[in-house]
């Protein structure tokens, strides 16, 4: 683990702490950094830094450019700027929901390109067909980029086992027990790492690396597009996954007498605070608009859902003691419109009364896609020689 909180990927051929890996992480997260700054920030001896730069340049991962002009940087020799090699490797990331697949090719440093949205037909939602088509689109997007591919990751809403990408259930897609990662990996044998994961986990990684979760020690992420609420917890960037299915935050019970949930319980967070709790899906955006404008009946409905969110946050805070909570999608709207209702419930947590987490809205656009890309890069970042030794 380095001080930027980049997770060490387990079981890779070399530990992520190599100087080259740490430097590559820094260039990836900053997009551009001077050699002197990098050497100081990573506390590397000059000769080690120089070797690491040489290795990464030779591997085609980073490039060196002329020093950036900086006010006040007049002392000493100017230091060259390090940035991702524009011809270097990419990853391909995707997000699947009930109506479409969205995918993009992402380079080191986080530059997003070759982005597309492809509608899914009902027939196309059969898992094998979905992944076969998705693999084709992914391969095409990578070929268009003309760059080597270091990994692929696909995020979807549902209960997805972190250990092997088995989709236990995905309401949107009507899938049950689908070995999604195994299917996709078989379709993309040329890509060194292929992963299918839970959307909330990828969103958490995106916020941790590039958004509202930056610098958090324990980050709790809750996401909601319309149906279902996903959760994830990162401890210094490392996901807490239990045996694979931990942090099913959508199924925290907030009202034991509430409406039945697909999981078999009653009054789970997701049925009490996702779009279904607000009524007709077609009217949700109108309702949010009216509530933001202060119309009392709309404020009351959003407030009730926000209070349910706060109740779940109280339980989750008791369990995980996060210092930061990031809420995104519809839940971000609740925070914007009815923060008091959320905070009032949160203070019921004995842990929050000791030290309350900061609750903020997500700040990364397309967090699932961006987080999937971060995940797909993990192996290369931990082991910069990955592609060189694969050939
Ligand atoms: Zn439930």
C-alpha cells in the first residue's frame, strides 16, 4: 500500500511496492508529475528513481517531456515531466444495465476514449449472448485505439461475488447464478485480466481514486440508479468483500413492517429508498425538481426516502465506522434536497455520535465505468512488466 492508497493486488508475481510500480501509480493518478516531485513524494533515492523511470520508459508505460514552467521553481536544475506514454497500454471498461451497455477505452492517467453506448435487446440479455456481443464490442474498441490492452472490467448492478464474478442475482437483467466473469474471460483470452464486478464497488474505486472519496480512510459508498441500492466499503482503497458478497447495503432493514423485498425480507433500504419508493419512474425527475423548488408535498416524499437512507447509514456506520460516506445517483439527490433528514437519522448511531462520517455526493461522472477501468488497471499497476512478459 502506498500513501496514495492504491491497493496492492494480491497474488501477483511481484509485490506492488517495487519502485517502478509505485512510480507508475503516481503517474497514473496524477496524469503528469515532475521527476523531482515524484522522487520526493515516493521518498526514493535518486538512483532508484532514475532506474524506475528508465524501466517504465523502456516498457512503453511512461514518457518524459520538457519541464513544466513553474512559478518560483528557479532553484536547481529543471526536472523533466513524467506522463503516461500516449502509445502505452489501455484497458477496456463497461457498464451493463437493463437497456444498454456502455463501454470505453481508458488509458493510464485516466484519459477516456472510444466511448459508446449500445442498446441491449431482450434477446440480447441472455447471459452468453450478452457477453459474446460485449466481448466483440470491447475487442473492436481496443483495436480502434491501436494500443495494447492490459485488462477489462464490467460493472453491473446486482449481487456479484467479488472472488470470481459470479452474478448471484441481477434484478435489472433478470439473471440468477450466472458465472459472468468466467463467460467473459473465455470470450477474451487475449486480455490478461478480465473481471465482472458489482457496480457499487467500481463506483467506490472511482470516487476513492479520482473523486469525492479521495483521502478517505474508510470509505462507504452507496449507489442507486433507479431500482436497487448497491454498497461497498473500501479500507484505504482495499475493498471489504467478506467471502465475496459483503456489504449488501440495499438489504439493511429500515422498516420491519415495510413492503416486501425481492430478497425475502421486508422494508429493506432498497425498497424503502430507491426509485420505487418514490412512485412512478416517469415522474421521479419531476418530483425531484419540485422538491428542490421547495414544494411541500414533494419535499415530504423525498424527505421520507432520505430518512430511510439515514436510518441505514446509522446501522452501516455502527458496523464500519467510515470517515467518509459517498452517495451517488438518486441518493445524491436526497442529500442535496433533504440533508437534514439524513443527518438526523444518522445521529442515532452511537458510533456517529463519537465521530460522525462526512456524507458527500459522488463527484465522478460515470463512476462505474471509471472505477471499472481503475480495477482493470490494477494488475499492470502492481506489475509493470505484465505485458512485456506476456509476449
Ligand atoms: Zn432485501
